[in-house]
């Protein structure tokens, strides 16, 4: 069994991005700029945004965080989006989700100029991805395929089972794994909470991407020998072994499944670190106007 080390891969990509930013500056270009919009004080969102901002500065990007209290109106947030759409100094921006209940998230996502949508959530980017056109691919699916690529894992003709059908992970990663080329060319089955023969499907899988958000869901008796397992789950579960009293648990019962797997991602340290780095890669592409002029 080989552990897929997302921490090491993301550190390597971070160096590659920093080097490119250095070259941009040397060529007289300005560094790419990412702005994150954060509404309210959700603990998870605060942590993610702080981490995105910090990583931006580490790779040499320019970065700002715009904060609003959770009583901001939808119209005010739309006005902020419009301002960022029109600000030529901003290459890409994200509105951190979830948003307060009184704001229509989809309306906000669709108001973002797709050419600055480095989250890859706008329907134009989602649609372009699904038909294989250049676009911003959302960070987690992009991070997953990058890991498979960096470990030279064979995907052509393999049966890939995706557990979960979320818009952020399950659906897009199923699209990427079935598209022409590498990594791709898989036969993909998407299973979800209503699937009746989920265990049989998993037993036939060469590659399993688990993104259900159910800690420890995939057990050792649900996988075949030699399977490649990518665990996207990050549920906080109580723990007596950490200072915080919590630890992250993936969707995979790691000890059981690792015994049979050829490759497996740990949680934490697998897909997680790849997600922020994929956002950085999209920001670099936005800065260089490599996808949209
Ligand atoms: N909330 C959880 N993950 C994400 C993400 O990737 N982007 C944004 N904007 N919000 C999130």
C-alpha cells in the first residue's frame, strides 16, 4: 500500500506557483490578486479564509479579505460582487460559503463574472468543464485529479466509483474521471444516499472517490484488493487525543481499507491540502489570463 501524500504534493505545487509568480514579476507583470469575501463569523469559514489568505501571501500573490457582518443584505452583497467584477486590479475572487439563510447563494454565485470565478462554481465554468472546454475547475475535484496524476495512477478503462453527488465534489469529479484523456477515460458510477447496491458497486471499483460526508462509511469488506481510494470526507469527530477535543475523520475506515488498497489518501493530509493549492493554481491562471482574456 502506498500513501498518497497530499501535504507533500501541495508543498511542491506551492513552490512551483511561487516560482511562476517570481518570473511574472521579473517580466514586469504584477502578481495575481485574489480577494475573499467573508460574511459573518462561521468558525469553519473563518479558518478556511484565513488559510487561503495566508497561502496567497506565501506564494507571492496579492490578497485581500472583505468582511461583512451576517446581517448584510443580499443587495449589498451583490453590489460588492459587482464592484469586484469591475475592479481591474482583482484577477479572481471568491465568496466563502455558506452564506446566511436570507441570502440566495446561487444568485450570488451567478452574479460573479465567470472570468474571475476561481472557485469554478459559476454555471458557465461548470458547463464548460462538463463538455471539456478550458475553465476554472473547482478546487476539490481539481485537487483529486492532480493527486492521481502526480502519483501516475492508471485511470484509462478503470471503473471509478464516486460516492456522493454534491455539486462541489461528486458531480464534477465524476465528469473529470470520465472525460477523454489522462487522468480520465474511466467508466464512472455515481452512488449516493439512495443507491441500493452500493456495496456491490464498491466491490467492483478500481478507484473509489468517497465524498459522502459520512465518517468511516467505506469499510474493508466493501473494497477489492488493489483498489485506489481517495477520501474526501472531513467530519469533525470528538477525540480524547487532541487539545481541541476534535479530530478530522474521513469517509473511509482507514485501517481496514488501507490493508487492501494499492494507494490511499489519509485524512488529514490527503485531499485537504490540495484544495487550497488548487484555488491558488486557478488564481495564477486568472492572473495570467490563460483561460479567459
Ligand atoms: N465553503 C466550503 N468550501 C468552499 C469553497 O471551496 N469555496 C467557497 N467559496 N466556499 C466554500
